[in-house]
C-alpha cells in the first residue's frame, strides 16, 4: 500500500502518517515512511531516540550525492544536468530504521521558486517516482500542504491520498486546494480524515464543509498527542486505547479498499 498524507500544517497530518506507519510495522509489514514536508517532524512522531535522530540525513542537503547523480553543482544556475538520475539505492542508504519503520527524510530545495528545475529538485522528484512506482514496500509519505513532490505519472502509483482537516476555515480551505491539485494530477483515491474533533459541533462543521465527501475517519482532540510531542516519544504509545482504535479503523478501511482495488469508493463514517 502506498499512501500520501497532506493537509494544512498543524492539522495532524504528520501524526496520522506516523501512527499508520507504526501500526503497519507492528503487523510485520516492511514500511518506508518518507518525510516530504520541509518542516520535517516525522522522526519525532515515530519516537526516534536521540542517537537515531543523529543518524538522520536529509537527502536534499547531500550536495555530494546530488552533484554525483545529476552531474551539476548545487545552488548554481545555467547548468546542464541529468533529468533521470540514478536513485534506486538512496532509500537503502539514507533511511533510518526504528520500530519496524524505515524513515527517509527528503527535505526541501533551498533556492529558486516553486517547482524549480534545479539539480536538487530533479533528484527529489526522481526519488519519489522510484519509491512510488518501483518499490514493493508499504510506503507512507508525509507531504507538505500540496502535491509538490508528486508528478502526473507518480500520482498514478499512489493508492490513496489522505487529506487531514481540522474544524476551522483555514484548514478546510487548504484541504480543498490540496484535493483540487491532487485530482488535477490524476490521484483518484482521495479521502478526508477529520482530526482534533472535540465535539459534535466540530464534526458537523467538517461534514458541512464537504457535503459530497464522506470521512475516512474521525480522530478526537487528544492532549496525549501534545504531551507525546513534548516528551519526544512515539505518538502511538501515547494514545489512549479508544483513540488508537480510530487509527486502526482507518488502516483497516484502507486495507479493504486496496484489496478490492475499487477506484473512487468512499467509506462512510
């Protein structure tokens, strides 16, 4: 199963990505979790201890690797470089293993505008395409608030995109933009997950904003998740049993949809 998780920063998309990855790891699956958000926080949610945190290397910051694979120097304009660099070994080299999950941190291009055709961007896009289209691992990508790392061809290899939304206009507006962009590049399985739901009014607010879209899951507001972040422990370990069950239900529904291979079906929650 290959999933992309997106949504406005602060809605809990990294929490969702981390918990799903950890649950898959507990079930014995070979899981690759990719942090594709420039504000990288997935390692903390997975509960990596300090010594493993020190082992994490951000791919976008590996100047020697980028120059070797693309044939161009980083942070310089007007160069010729390879558009299809070799990337198939990068995950195996740079991923850090913890709790049954291999974590790979992509990082972000530090120059140019959005979608710049620079060596760093070309390498990251090629790497994502390789992970999505060629690897057999269970793949979970914690995206930025958009689809920057996905191209049209790559999007066809993603089994589903989960868009996380909380009860607020800014999060809802962002979710709508993400869903439009994802549909534009060919993502056919789009699912909404409502997070930080503290009341029936919160749930009704989200449902009213997306009257034609059912919810894959509803996750209640949890002080334990905040405490897990402060203590730098695994978010899954911090969850109350009832909240963990909500995440397990989301994973079970995704497994069912993947087994059926039904495009566009929407579980009703």
